[in-house]
């Protein structure tokens, strides 16, 4: 089924990683070490430039930040 929205794919999904890190007083570098991802890959996710996220990555982030996927991701209907 074609998309009705002309925005870039995934553009309406907002990543709130920066907010969660700030709330937990954790750096992106510390999170990268804890979840076993590169700082560059987490930075892409944090800035909203990621096109996808693996469930295993989402699970690891949620585990370390003690949050739910809905705390990390938000859908905006513009």
C-alpha cells in the first residue's frame, strides 16, 4: 500500500535518546560501551538520522536506560 505522506521514510518517528540520557545523567559514550555499539552508530540514532533500528539494539538500549521502547521513540503526525 503506498504511503500518503510525502515526507522521507521514517521522518515522522522521533528518537528521544538525548532526553533519556540527560534524565539518567549518562553520556552517549557510556551508553555505547554498555550496549556494545559504536559511538558513531548511536550518534546517528540520537540525531534522528537512522533509517532503522534492530530489535536487539532497541532491547539493549531499553535495558541500560531502564525504559520502554515507547519512552525512546515517538510518532509525530504532521
